[in-house]
C-alpha cells in the first residue's frame, strides 16, 4: 500500500513538474526549410533571368512574359521536387518499419541485444538496462518505435507532409519570384527597370538572408550578406552573358 502511494506521489510530482515547465524549442524546421528553398530560388532565378534579358535590350513586356512563365514553371518544378522528396522519405520509413517488424518477430534475441547495445552507448550499465530491454520485449509496439528512432534514426513522417511541402515550396517560389519582376510592371524600358529590380531584389535578399540566419541558428548578418552576394553574382553573370552574346 505504501509502495503504491509512493508511486502515485512520484507520478503526481512528475506531472506537476512537466506542467510547470515549458521548453521553447523550435519545431517548425521542415516548414522553414521548404520556405527557404522556395524563396531563395524564387528570388534568384527570375532575378537572373530578368537581368539577362535586360542586358539583351528587350522591352519590359518581354521580360515580364518570360519571367512569369519561368516563375510558373519553376513553382511547379520545385513543388513537385518537394513532393517527391517527402514521398521518398515516407516510403523509406514504411520499408524500414516493415523490415524492423519482421526482424523483431524472426530474431528477437538479436534485436534485444541491439537494444542493449544502444543503451550501453549512453553509458547505461547492464544491470540498469536489463529491465528496460525486458520491458520493451513485452511491448512489441514500443520496441518497434524504439528501434526505428534509436537504431535507424527515423521519425514517423506526417502523412500530409508531401502535399504540404509541395504547396509551401511552390507558394514561396512564386512570392520570391514576383519581387524582381515588379519594376518591369511599371517601367516600360527594361534597361531602366533592371536598376530598380536590382535594388529591390538585393534588399529582399538581405531581409530574407537575415531571417533565414535567425531561424536556422546561423549568424543573421553573415547569412544576409551571403544570400545577397549569391543573388548579385547570378544576376551579374546573366546580364554580362546577355550583353556579350547579344548581336
């Protein structure tokens, strides 16, 4: 009776501690990654295309037509790439889950030894991990989850992840792609519009780079400068090549 009351007391204290402790961990890593992929390409590729066409002395309407077509194609392509990548991760998880499930049934002693080995790597002694191994063997689902996470390093993917990834990347690409094209909407001469496009896009790259550095834990100012530099190099190369080969 006393042992039971002690157990209830410990559980109550643990629950109370957890309820009063909130850990501020960043949990939107996959979404942020998709946004970074979409926006960075959306800002850079149409920017380089518009700069290159401007170097060929075309009109703003032609730059806009080509730019819009590129943004549409790029958004579809990038979104599809994100969908396939997420789908591949989910398929890989399913394959490994089935394989691990079969191994637990076919060679339970080997799998139990692997659990012991994993726990030993954390400095847990045999007399300490033996009860854990036995407890997992009595709970096949928990055993399977343990092996997937700690042996293979795989987390169960969200079944909606592939579609969400595709939509996030595509929308982010479109939003990024609109920025370098905006000046061409209002300025008929591409040779003049490109100047404003460069200013607006480099500013957007600086802001985006800073935000990327902030959310990914890197140095924000360094990330801002690196992102802007990459965009500037891409556009300058496209503009220079167009000037060099334009008759």
